[in-house]
C-alpha cells in the first residue's frame, strides 16, 4: 500500500514537472524517486465540458476510444501546485497536486478511516435519536458508525416497525426470506437459533448470501430479562492481531474457500463460497464471514485442511476472548446499528420466564451510510462557504 505525507517547505515536492522534459508531470514515490504520470491517466480525469457532465460527474466519452499513443503537448503553471495541461488531442484541463494524490492513496474514498478496538473501548459510541435530526448531528452519528463499525441509538420510539424509519435515515432496507423486518424473541418452533433463549457466540449474519447484508439494525422494543446482554467483537482488530502473530494462519483463512449453506426446509436454500477473511485490493481486511454452524470447507489435501482447521480454531478462540468483546444491555428504546461485514455479534443466555425480550431487526446495504457521509460533508461545507 502506498501512502504519502505532506511535504512542508524545504522538502521535495510531491508532484512536479520533469526538469528535463517540460511536457511530463512526475510523482515522488516512497523511495524518493520521481516517476512519470501516464498521460492517459491524466486525460481520463479531464474536467472540460467535452469530457464530463458536471451534473452527474459522468464521462461523456469512452476512455477506451482514446488514442493509446496520446501524449501531453504542454504544461503550464496554473497556481500553487496546480498545472494546466494540454493533450495531443487538443483537450485541456487543470490538475492540482492534492487531487492527484487523493487518487494515489489506495482506499481513500472520502470516508473516515476505520479504527480498530477491543474490550477497553470506552465510552461506547452512543447518540440520542430524534425524529428530526440536524444535519451536523446526523453527520456525527455516521462518522462514529464508520469509524467504529457500530453505534447505539437511544430513545428510539418503541412502536413496532420504527426500526425501518431509522434504517431509511441511513440507507435502503433490504428484504430477505426473513422479511423486511424480523422479530428476535424466544419461540418454541423458531426457524433460527436467534429465535431461542440460548447464548449466541460471535457470528456474522447471512454468510450464505451474495452479497452478504452489509449493515444490521436491532431495535429493543422491550427487555424484561436480566440476561440476554448484547455482544460485539471487532473482526478488523482480531484479523490484524492474527496477521501479526500468526501469518500462516491468517493466510489460510484468506485463501481457503468455505461453503456457507442455509436451508429453512420450506422455501429457502442459500449457498455461497468465500474465505472466512476477505481482503481488498490493497491487502487490508475487507470483510469477515464467521458462522461455525453453517460453514463447510471442501475436501482438500490433508496438510491444507490441517492448516485451515488450526487457523479456524485460533480465530474462534480469539473471537470469544474477553480481550476483544464488548457487552452491553439493550433497554427499551435502544437500537444498535452495526457493520455485519466487519463486526461479529452475539448475546448471553437469558431466561424467558423472567419476562419478554423482543427485538426487531432489519438490514441495509453497506454503502448507504458512506454515501450519506459524503453528501452531508459536501452540503455542510457549501453552507459554510455561503456564509
């Protein structure tokens, strides 16, 4: 992964014009070398009226139709760390160093960086829910969620179905075979172990789906039990500790395909294959799928399977460790929203004889809060400029 830091006065510029070739822009790499920036890379980012629709931010042409031998005809200083570039096809556009570097830094999507955590996370990210949220307050909620992977909202009205109103604030509810809204309470003939009073070990929901539901919301309508504490574990923190302490086990969990299967016996049979830990293009953990009641590794050579079983056992023990788990009680009106691709959730056992424990849940896709964060930041920034 490439990272770049700001170079203050007296240090080498991050972007420059090649002193010996004035029609070439160069980028300073981590090794202190200047490398040419490809002309086509710059040309695809032209902002001229013939190149991009300003309303949609979409290109008005297919970049594959550009001349593969396209070159830069002229570069002119256009302010501090900004250059006006003329290309061999006649198109012109200005480029700033900050805009170029924003695309060089892999994984930069305009959202807060994820912050790993363990059992010492304090205070837990919480916020008070209101029917009408100020945009700056809403931005703060989304910011907490994106950093820590979850947020606990308090004082949410306990009318059935309210979870959908909250969900629509952050994204679009996703329908599944469990329904748009599902009820989590102890039932004698529950079709899932979630619908019992049993303790649930850390797990991710619906690992057998493609795509996996990105975000889960659980809203407490009533809780009259002394048990049934909610638990969360940060899969990101666990994965990074595992990578550092046992690289072989980490590799086995990122490379071994696992079949997840769910059957309800009547209308549904879902199957999907995935490693337990998924990496993005930069090698960082992108998602974790973990549900020991549903995973089946294929028949592989014995030494490979031995390595996988050792790694899975190690991961399971880490996920159950008090070092990584936070526990909290969901009271009437509390709602927890968490990243189902990053966090694992569970609960402690409870006695339904003490009274009802009734949660309502739903799913939204992972990109909802990320889009909302970018839109709110842009709106609030424009408002400050207007003032």
